[in-house]
C-alpha cells in the first residue's frame, strides 16, 4: 500500500513560530532556503525567516522576481539553478500553490524533500503527489513526492485575499463530481477506487464544505476546516499515487483555459475560479445524466456503432487542430481506447447495476442548484461569464474535455451508451443549467 510522504502536518493559529522546530526535527543540521514572492514574503516569509535566524538555522531567502507569475517551466529552471548554487539547502516554501509546486518539483530534482508554509487555502496541491507545471504549451503533472512537512498558520491563511479562499472552496468542491466520475471508472475497472484514498477525503467532505458563508466572512475556524479538506485531498492523491481522487472533467475545463492562456479583464483566472465553472458544469451534466434510464440501452446497437481506433484518432486530430498541443487528444484517446468487446462488457455492467449506481451517484454528486448556491455563498464564480467565458465556449470545450486525458470519465460512458450528444445538448438547452437562449 502507498504511504503518505507528509509526516508532519501542523494546523493552528500563530503557527509560524513553530517552523524552525519542525524544520530541525525533519531536516536536522540542514541549511534552509526560503522561497517567496513579494506578497507572500510579507504574509509569512519574513516572519518565518526571523524565527529561523533566531533559532540559529543557516537561512537564505530567494524572492521570485516577477510580480505576476504562473507555474511555468522557466521557474523550475530558475529554482533548480538556485539549488545548484547551494548544495544541500532545503527549500521552505512560503507561498500558495504556484510557489509550492515549484518547490516540490525542484526539491525532487535534487533528491530531497522540503517544508511548506501555505499562505492561502487556495488549492489542494500543497500535499498532493505531483506538481502541475506548464511545459511546451501543455499543462502537465510531473510526478514528485509531497512535502515531508506542512506548517499551516490559520491566521495567515484567513488573512489571504478573499478570492483565494473562495478559489480553494471551489477546488475542494470539485471532489464531489470527481468522486462520481471515479465511481464510473471503478465500475469499468480502469481505475478501481482505492479505499483508503476515498475515505480519507470523501468521508468528511460535506462537513468541510458546509460553511460557505463563514468561509467568505474570513472565519478562521471555517477556513481551517476548508484547509484541512484541501490537505486531505492531497493525502488522498498520495495514497492513490494519482490525481484521480481529486479531479476529473471538473478540472479539464480549467486546464484548457490555461493552455489557451485565457484572461479576463487582462488577468488570468485562478485555478479554483476556473475549476468552479468546471465543477458546476459537471454537476449539471450529472443532473441530466441521471434522468436517463440506462436499463433500456440497446447494448448490441451501441457495440455495433462503436468506432474503430483509427476513426477515433482521426476525430481527435480534428478536434485539437490548431490547439497549442495538437496531439494531446490523439495521445490520450489512443491510451484509453477500448475494443468493442470491452465496451460491451462495460455497458452490460452499467445496465445491470443502473438502479443501484444511479442512487449512489445521486448521493455523491450535488445538484447544480445546490452547488451553485454554495458557490454564491462562498464568493466563488457561479456563472461562466464571471471568469470571462461564454456558455457557448463551455459547450465547445466538451469534445476536447472528453479525450484530453487518458482516464475514463462520464463523457466516455455517454459516448458508449450513445447519449453523448443529447446529454451535452440538454445542459445548454432551454431550462438547462447553462441555457444558451438566456445569454
Ligand atoms: Zn485543483
């Protein structure tokens, strides 16, 4: 069984003072290199640096020089070069998701771990296995272990800009539909549910999401709970050695926006804000999906209509034509394509267990209305227009979303059951969640 790489997780108020003691316990005798940007230096880095010096730890600081920056490969090269200059120095990430991911991957490149001091409850990536970095125009997840220690100060996290906390709320909420899609891949046998990874996150997920108003009001207790949920998401990914427990199509809309350098009012939108729209979209897809009676599907007809690998590959090339990563769909579709007889077995299984599966999915995935109300209360975006995307653009993303990752998703199931077009159309039809006629 996989284990959790993170051996120390401190969460509480006034915790910055604990950083040196935790650092010494996990990296005895080592020197430190604090990594921050101008904002996170003020929020946490400066105080951490002071405590480290007071404790007699040889500590350097590296401030990321750019005002606005993203998890891009050039920062990995920059940070790797800094570590090369200081052999044996251990990184102390004082920042949010981007700085943490840079520290995570660069530490791995130097065969060492690091300590993270989160400055916002903005993403689940602090404790996840892998770093999400844009390289060669494509957002990629690079395998690398999570930090050995997390020292989270709730006062620092609660003082972060409200939008960052709302983004984290949405990133955590994405685990609701993502769990539903994991159930589907479990049924197909392509990625069985890893029980300990499922339970560590899903058992208390509703509780961690239950106080959106308090989260929006900056209540330290509610934000502490939200942060705990994000950290447990990371642990779930560590246990599963994959991002499956934490994301599926809900995240792919966001990845597409990142890969096309989407901006709104001149600014790129945060991971969590983009994921909010992906999450709502998938809740809407589930709402429509659960209206079908899959005990009625004609398996023979579906299998007879199942396309060949060659025609699917051709379709993938057409769908991604002109995209910054034109072979993305081809590669992932090729990886997940299944022969007709495997599809027959999957459809027969779905048909046989549909009444039970339907109940399980309904219990797992919140309705669009419920999710939208929670996002409104949390201060997260609840309409695509709020991140500068039209409903039509969301609709147009579906073909790419279906095939841009090798893992089985709800849309793959809809393709097999020959309900894909009507399912997607219904989300955008009059009365649907993203009714095109009203915008
Ligand atoms: Zn995420």
